[in-house]
């Protein structure tokens, strides 16, 4: 997670294809959401991205099993 955070802090994504160029295994969803595989797909990270503001909002962090139990397009951190 720390390595991902450091890389994303330096990124300047303007569209989903920028993310796919850097993270080929990322899944682009509706509503500006993206799913990242962390630690060899042991964990999943769902974020929403405000491209114009260059802000990434964390919506979910969990194991692959926990990810299977949520709707990636609507889940919110609580």
C-alpha cells in the first residue's frame, strides 16, 4: 500500500487510459472508479478519481475475499 501511495502521489492521470498504462492489471469501472490489485492480488483497493482535481478517494481496502462481498461500483468506506 505504501509503494502504491507513493507512486499515485506522483501520478498525473487525466483519463483511465493513463492508469492502465501504469497499472495494466487495474480494472476501470463506472463512476470514475478503479480497482487495483495489491500484493499479488491478495488485497483489493477500490478508488474513485477526480481527474481534473487530481484527487484519489479511497472507497474500499480489503482482502480478495472481502472484495467479493461488496459492489465495487457503489461501496463506500465507513
